[in-house]
C-alpha cells in the first residue's frame, strides 16, 4: 500500500495519512473531495496539495518513506 497525505499550506501542516494501492486511486479520491462544495479543498483549492509519502508493506508491517514528499497534484487543478 502507498501512503499519501494532503498538505495544507495555510496551516503549514499535513493532514493524517491515507492509504491506497495506487497513486491513481489516491488522485481520484482527492479529486472527488475537491469537487465537493462542502469541503475546504473546494473552498480554498490553492491551499491543498496531495503528496505521496512512501509505502507500507503489509506482510512485514514495515514503512519506507520518501526523503521528500512526492507532489502529485493541487486542488486548484480540479476547480471548475
């Protein structure tokens, strides 16, 4: 499983990690949230960026993180 988070530039913090099998699944879930008018991702899209943090190996329970979070997309990309 891959580990992802959303960086909030205004709060200068990362949201709790989320897990998906692929980056594509994470991007799709992020896009869905960005299009929801009831979320801060919709209201302040330029503040939020989806990043990949690393991988979680289920059989061994080991976690390997990237030295620097890998930027995948910004919520502003999905603003209609």
